[in-house]
C-alpha cells in the first residue's frame, strides 16, 4: 500500500478510531515504563537512580520524554496536511480541535486579514498621581514576585531539607517538577484572566506555542540545575551579561555592526563580571574544574534557550497579534503537557510526592515559588503594555541588583570590595545602555517629525 492509498483510506476521518489510537499511545508511553520499573530488581533501580543524579543523564531522559510527544505530533501534522484535512476533516469536535492545533482559527472574511491587535491601555489621559501609583504598583509587584521567587529558588536547590545536628538532610534534585509546578500555576492563572476579561480573537495555530514552550522549560530547567554548581549571584550576573554573546554572534553570523557605546558597555559588563567571579569566594559550589564546567554549560544553555523564547514569542506577536495573556496560556499549556509526560515516564511525581511527605515545609516553598512565578508573568505583561519596554527593563535591572544583595544577605555569600565594585560596574553599564538607546530613539523620532514638517 502506497502513500496515496493510505491517504485515501483516511479521507473520511473517524474520530472514534483517532481517540482510541491516542488512548493506546498514551497508555504505551506512560503506563509501560511503570511496568518496567515495577519488575526491575531493586539493585538495578538504585543504579539507575544514582546515574540520574548526573545532570547530563537527567537532560537526556527529559529530551527522550519530550520526544514521545514531539515525534508523533510531527508525523500526525505532516499526515493531516498531506490529506488536506483543513478542507476534508469534517466539523466534529475532534476535527475542530485538530484544525485549531494545526491550522489555527481562520478569520472568515472576504479578504484574509490578521487578527486585530489587543487594545492597549492609554495612560496619556491619566492624572500624574495615578500614573505614579500604577507604576509603583507594577514596581512592587515585579520586585515582590521575582525577589521572593529568586530567594526560594536558591533555598530549594541549594539547601538540605531535614538536616539537624544529629541527622543528615537531603537535597531536592528533580528540577523538572519545579518547572511543572511553575507552569501549571501560570496556565491556571492565565485561563482565569482569559475567562474574566475579553480577549482578541485567537488565530494562531496552537502548535506554534510548543516551540517557545520547549525552549522555556529547557531554560528554566538549566537555571535550576545550574544552582547545583554555581552561586545565585553568579547566575544573576551571567544573565545580565548575556548581551556579550548576543553581540558576538551578531557580528560573526549576521555581520552586524554596533555603535561605540554598545562596545563600551559590553566591555564594562565583561570587566565587572570578571571582577566579581575572580574575587568572590563561592562563585562556584566546588573548586574542581568538572563542576565549574558543568555550571558554565548549564548557564550557556539557560541563556541560549531564554533568548530563543523571547525571539520566537516576538515573531508570534507580530504575526498573529494575540494578547499577552493568550501567549501566557498557550505556552504554559504545552509546558504542562511536556513536563507531565517527562515526570510520569521517569517516576518524577512519585519521587517528588515522597519528598513532600518527608519534608512538609518543601510544599510551602514550592507553592509560594509557583504563585510568584505566575503572578510575575502577569506583572511583566501589564507593565510592558502600559509603560513600555524601557520602564520594564529598568525595573527588572533593579530587580537583578536587589536579588544579588538579598542572596548575599540571607544566605551569606562572601563578596569582597572588588566584587561589589564589579557588580556596580555591570549595572551601571546596563543603565547606560538603556539610557543611550532610549535617547537615540527619541532623537530619531524628533528628526522624523522635523523632516515631515519640512
């Protein structure tokens, strides 16, 4: 039987067969591994568990888990497109879901147009005191959410639970579970906001959220894992200095040219980070080169995936004009799906629930961490929509500086005077960069107005 015969046999889509097939597939990928685990000898289970403590093994297992979703989904999408399912798929509920996932929600007009962009809050008519109050509200929300999130993130990943003077403690090791908890809370809050507030018509194919969802959970996973090898202040500074590899790649790959102030601020950031790393006593958790290298690799992965996430989401906003809350719900929906599959296949839920039972305070930490992550996303979207990207960038830059200060204060990271000066140089460079870029845009807009007047 050739491809045409197969396509012809499926032209009349049978939702019952499709549902049964999906149930059997889910059973195979989720239940079958549990049978293998149940009939495996305790010695083998312990060996596999000890191997999975290495971050590379965890990474491979996670990727295999995500592949059990992505590979069949890619095959099904290719098949549905080959048979022109958009025209021949029928009008049942399963057919509509498949069309939404692959083709999106088309706008039925004589001339195809993109969905209308969501209305933005207009602050020009607001009184000055009200603008200030709203800005302070956004500032407090962002700082409170992400400073608490950072403190708890370091607490969960770097401190032993249950440790006393007489009994040893244990570390929580499953970063994927923390990612899942963050994403399920963000998805829930996103759905609540969508149901309570009107949203623009959604037209994007749902599968397009999966790309930024994958990069988002991978960046979060790398971020949590990196804390096993490097200190939290080092991680924050590394994120602040990601403009350096971005500029290098732009110069090498895209042949981009940069202004003098961009080279100057990049050099200042490099100098400040070097001063901090070379003079801080616990920039890395261990002194051996292997763990230091692991921390660097995870940081590079974190920054790389994070950069892809923002760029992909920007392209979706430009093409489909969905609201920020719709983006939040769509990305976190796929994040929940991917992390659930990976956790079930690896026994991560059982492991995490057992840890919760042994250490009840861990439950509080995880719940607060998840709520802060979700509310922080809402504050990000609202701040950008009302006050713009420049105000948001300044607030988040201040947040990074405060996060380093609080981490050193609460967890006792030793920082020398040259290290403090280095941190100051990094953030001074970031503020200079923000100011100069904003000034350049304002001058360019003024010149454009003058030219139009002439």
